[in-house]
């Protein structure tokens, strides 16, 4: 979809998530596509946040915790990244897709 500046990624991500319907979501990837954070909207205003990179974790958070949790994850997974790839996904199956590494 797009390469987004790391300074504005959180704001752009929250705007994009507000426009989605369950089970759609957004996947953030490092420039080299070797680390990823997937965020899927679920019923009831909850989000499944899946991390693939330094850690392999999945966590369900509510809307109030989401921004704080994502800010910490972005700093951890993309510490020196200036540009982050952002893709919209249509469901959980798309988060399992392997990306071509650069």
C-alpha cells in the first residue's frame, strides 16, 4: 500500500483502523519486510495485535489500550526505521502470508 514516515505512522494507523470493518486490519512491515505488526479489528471494539519479528506474540487489546500498546511495539520492532510499509488486510489469513524479503 504505502511507505509511511515513522514519525506519523501511529496517527496514520489509527485513522486507517477507524475506517475498517471486522475482520479487516492493517499490517505494518519494516522496509526489508523481515519484521511485522498486524492489527485486526474484532467484534466489540477489540483488536488482535500480532507481532512477528524480534518476538512472536499475539495479544487482544481494547480500543483505549491500543494506541499506547502500538507505540511501544513500533519502537521495539522498528527501532531505526525511517519508513514503514503499511498494508490493509481483509482477514486473519492474510497475516500468515510470507513476504518476499529484500
